[in-house]
């Protein structure tokens, strides 16, 4: 049994695909997202930016609820294909997206190599990896954040959830961000952490893999999807099912 932990509103297509492929799963998000009201400063940064980077689907959805795409004229970049597709639909123009759908892949794009003195705005949630800003600042860019949403932990009973997962014979947990991985371990009582570590995990980045190892998950229990988009996750789940179950 697979446990899918992707936040509500981001999991619909993946769950439909699992249903279509007759793959059994439990769905339990552990965090949710909430729109953050843009300030006048944010609007000014967005309209005057020379490059705009979107790091997640939520960054797009919560921004489009608050302003017109016509007010944004800078070239658009997205970390992943799912984010890029939503951004392209909203903006009505092409979006640059790396093949390697991680921060490292984004930073490898030709458009982000010669950025000295460029005004770059990163649209994101209330926290996140600082690699993009640190690297681009190192290349001479002026990088600022616009926060369009917050990630909020759901108030869940971790002990009860863990019992349910055990009763349902969960054997593989799909965590699409480092934050979700950490949240699962903070929710579940420490005496059940050995059980968590014995499960198989499908993660989406080398950084998440490093975190999993630090939490005590053995390397042979960690499987990396090529990205966090639905197609990559479905492929990883089907491959795992073929190899392990």
C-alpha cells in the first residue's frame, strides 16, 4: 500500500492516475497552503522585475488570485514542468523551465548565467531553500522574495495516523518535499520512528534523500523520482510496484 502525502489541491491528478492504474493507496496530506495578501511593495517588485522565478504551483495559483498577468512583463522561469504549465496558462506566454527540475537545474539555465545587476524576483512560500538567492546574488544579481502563500502544518494526531498506516499495511511513503518528510517524523511519536525507517520511501530530490538518511532511513529504502511532477511520481510508483511488491 502506498501512502501519498502531497498537499490537498496538488494531488488530484496523481490520485486519478493511481486509480486508473489500479494502484492501491492511502491519501493523507500533512501540510496545507494559505494565500498571503500581497503588499504594495510586492506588486512593485513584480511589475518592475527583469526576471521572475516561480518555485512551486502554489506560488502561481496564489499570485493569479491577486493580480493580472498583464501587469507582469519580465521573462518567466519555473523550477518544474507542472509549475511552468500553470504559469504559461495564466500568463499566456512561454515559460523557461530546466530539464533538471530542481533548484540546481534552474541555476544551470543559460538565462541565469550573466545576471550581474539584474533585478530578479523569486515568488515562493514562507520558507524554502536559499540556494537560488545565494547563487544568483553571488553572480551579481539583486534578488528579492515575494511571498504569495504560507505552508501550514495540519493539526493531526500522529499516533493515530501511524496506527492507521500500520493497519492498512502501508509499505511505501511518497513525500514530495523535504518539509513533508520532516513533518511526518515530527507528527509520529518517536517510539514509532523505527517503523517509519523500515518503510520504503519515494522522494524527489537529493536534498530530501540526505534528510532521510539523517533521520535514520537506510539507503536501500530510499527511491528518487526524477522530479515532483505527476508523471515522474507515477513512473516511480509503478517502477517500485514492479520491482518490490
